[in-house]
């Protein structure tokens, strides 16, 4: 059943964003293979010259891959799972999820706040080897924080509903 109004719009936008991130994650992993392969081949053989930019490019891609993977994992509910009481159902499960959700939301806010400062710090700096703008490697932190707030907030609202009204509809 479609959800009405703003809540439904936010849910659809969040679902689209999650699908976009999942696709981007797959693409980044595929792209990451190229600089890593060039590094390995150039170090082990003399077939390729030793490219310095590949190491930095691999580092940038790895940071983005890790952060996007953490976002997707949080959206799918598989990133922050410690199931101490798996037998809990209904309101008790919702209460425990709310407690853990508060931590996720807190960390999301911390990543967003300090991530913005992190990007600001790197705004006019460039990397040493490939001369890439350093804000590119710092940008995933506030994106991670905002995404955790979005997806964690969605789950938090759902858990509040279950706590108030009972089982999930």
C-alpha cells in the first residue's frame, strides 16, 4: 500500500537513492580492479611501467567503496547488527531497535558534522602523486553521515510506530 504525502515521497526517494548507491558500489568495485591490477602487474613484471597514480587512485576508490558499502549495509539492515536477544518480537524488539538506532543516528550526525569540517579542511588542497583534489577523498564522510541519518531515521520511525501500535503492518 503506497504511503501518503511527504512520508511516501521521502520513502520513494530513499529507495531510489539506495538503488543508485548499490549500482555505484558495483561500478566502483569494477573500476577499482583496474588501478590495482596495473600496480600488481607493474611491480611483478617489466611489461608495464610503474605508474604512481594507480596507488593513489586505488586509495581514493577504496575509501569511496568502503563508505558506500557501509551506507548500503545500513540501509539493508546488515551493517549494525548485534542480536543479543533474537527471541524478542513486536514492541520489545522495536524498543531494542530504537536504543541501537539512537546510536546509529548519533554516529550519523557525528560523521555529517565533522565530515563537513573534514571536507572544508581539504577544499583547496591536492594530493601529492596524482594531483587530485583532496576533497574527493574527504567527501564520503559527510555523505555517509547524511545517508545514515536518512536510512537510520526511516527505521527509527518504523520502530516508533511498532512501539506505539504493535506489530509491523
